[in-house]
C-alpha cells in the first residue's frame, strides 16, 4: 500500500444535487385567492355570493316596501302623522329579543323601511330605480378588463375615513354657523354615493377575480355581505339626494 506523502492535503468533494425547481408550479399558483385556479371553483363561489345577496336584497326590499305601504295606508286613512309611525318601528328596532333572534339583514330591512317612511313614494321608487341601474352598470364595468380597482383598497379606506371626518365637520358647521342642514347633507350624500359606488366596483372585482387581488373561495359570505352593504348604502344616499338632502 502506497504511503501518503507528508503534508499532502486531502479534499473531500461533496456534490449536492439540487432538486428540480418547482418554480413553474409556484409561479402558476395565484398570489391571492388560493383555490381559484379551477374555473369551477370560481363559478361556484360567484354563484354562492350572488345567491345570498339576492336573498338579502329581496328580503330587505319586501320589508321596506311593506312598511312604506302600511305607512301610506295608515297616513291617508287614519290621519296618523309620520312621527308616530317612525316611533313605532324604531321601538321594534330597539327590541332586544329581535336583535337576539334575527340577523343583520332583518334589522337592515327595518332600518331602511323606517328611513323610507320619511320620503314620498315617488322618491322611494326613483331612488330604487337609480340604485338598480347604478349597480348593473358598475357590475358590468367591473367585470370587464377596462380597469383594476383592487389595487386601490387603501385609497378607498382613506376616502371613507375622509368622508366620515367630513360628516363630523359638517355637523359642527351646522351647529356653529347655522348653515342650512339640507345643503350640507346633500353634498355629503353625493360624495357618499360616489364613494360606495367605488366600493361596489372594488368588491365586485374581488369576487369575480382575475385582478391583482381576489377573495378566497371560503369568503363567499363575506363577499355577499360586502356587496349588500355597498348597495344599501348607495340606495340610502340616493334617497337623501332625491329628497333634497333630508
């Protein structure tokens, strides 16, 4: 056996084989909305969201219209003023048993019904029709590839905070400088309708997917609630606009 020479250095070379990269698979995996790679999953998600939303809207409209019809009937036949009717339904809204046993949709329906009783039937119908057209147009535009508003979530949040601050400042101006309430309310209502129209486009694109951000398939309840809040807020602002800032 040959002797090793003194001072000779021995090197051990270790070859580490890198596993084949799954970069292609990783790159194909969506950054947002895991599980949306399958079109069937997305289709089922959208169907669930809009099914829940439809039930919410039908329930809310039914309650609001029923309360408005009763208000008109009682007002014309028994000569009961607006305040008594609104106090009656406000008492129902404050009932702890109702809050404990019914969902937010029921309460929202009653709330919209109470507010609607403050307006004439023609204004209610006009606001509902305008809201319907607005929702349809925004939904169609949001479903197109014309723009991607999902990148502007932080901006919308800032605008919402600014709108709330404007509301507080408006109240202070009304109290301090005796400014006409209707003018301030009308301006804030126009700004609010525009703001929640943007929120509607944002939430719609999150639900439909295909943009920078999208919802997870498990968030269909949140998606329905988000759209429901957007639509009801647009309707309430439309009531205020057509009602002259009341």
